[in-house]
C-alpha cells in the first residue's frame, strides 16, 4: 500500500482535514500510527480511491508515537459516537507532527 505524505501548515488546516475524515468516516479503512515508520496513516476504501483520494501519512516526531496513537484513537472513538474533532484535538495532534519528517 502506497501512502502520500501530507503535512498541514497550521492547526486550522489539520482541523479541516480531521473534520473531512470525520465526515467521510464510512470510507476510512483505518487511521492508525505505524510505529515502524513513525507515521500516522489514513487508509481509504476503494470508493474513495476511485474518487481520486489517496491514502496519506503524516510524519510524527520521534518519541511522540505513543502520544499520537493515544490522541488519534481518542479522536476516532469520539467520531464513532458522533462527535466532530475539536480545535483542541487538532492543536494536540499538530504539536506531534514532524514537518521535516519523511
């Protein structure tokens, strides 16, 4: 599976992306942190791929993998309950992203 690197430039941009994930959650196969690569990976279903949307990853800072895993699990758990991601969620996750990471 090939992932496309993406790094939001601001908390606002990350929040927009998290809301997009929330709204399209029926087309999300998984959202998880891969400890082997240090990436937060968003894998989409075939219908989303057909519409031109790639699987993406966000590089996570070294030593922050567990924090990122905990935060994204909370965001996704809240999404299953019908709660949209908040600016607080986006801020906390944004601080864990490595803008220079590969």
